[in-house]
C-alpha cells in the first residue's frame, strides 16, 4: 500500500484482531487496512491529525462493543460507481449480512453483482465501511482483504455469525 507522504499521514493501531493502519489527508480518512504501510514518519497537519485521532477513538469504541456506526470523515478516491457501492456498504446494519446480489439490488442494478463484488474488494476503509458484512449467495464467507479469519471475527463480534466452536 503506498502513501502519498506529501498529503497523507499514517498511524498504526493495535486491535483485538491484529494491527490496522490508518491513513488520512486533510479531507478525511483515505484508507484503513491490514497491510503494513512502510513509510517514513510524516508530520501531520492539525486537520489530518484530527481525522486520525477520531478514527482511532471510534475504532476503539467499536472493538469494545460500544459503537456500531462510524462518523469519521472519509476521503473517497474512486469512480462514481465505486463510491456508490462504498456508500451502500455503510447502510448494511450492524449484526446483519447481505449477499453481493442484495447489494446490487440495493443499488438498483441487480445485474451488477460482479462489478459490486470488485468494488467491495477495493474498499479502502476496512471495518469502518463494512465490506465484511457481504457474503456469498449460499451464505458462505467469501474473499476479504484482511483474510477470512478476520472477516469471521468481525461478523462474530457483531453477532451476525455464531462463534465457531471448532476451527
């Protein structure tokens, strides 16, 4: 994952499911992911720092089970269709899952299942934009940039899946 050190600042935070890397510019969060960002320390602006601190606080509340939605500003960088998909992901309620087909229907284009799946996979804000709540048509857990074990953990944390008895 590359970071534009001219405009973005980054923080690493520890979570119950491993580290997350958070990046922001002055408009908002540019990404949250599981992949390490190998970047030099970048001095953040007051606005960038405010976005990072808000994200850290909100994610901490989420992992403690005290937060179900996120208010931190996002700085989307993508096509209009990608942005529509990412916005739709934020409407999937806590504790629920949708299939890719349901997400495409929600967007008013039931034939766009594959395109929706691609956009879901490109979601730059793990956890905050809950792409982990999208599952296969048969109810199986399908691809997740953070790995299926993290996806399972997130869905169990939200009560959308019963905890696995055996792994």
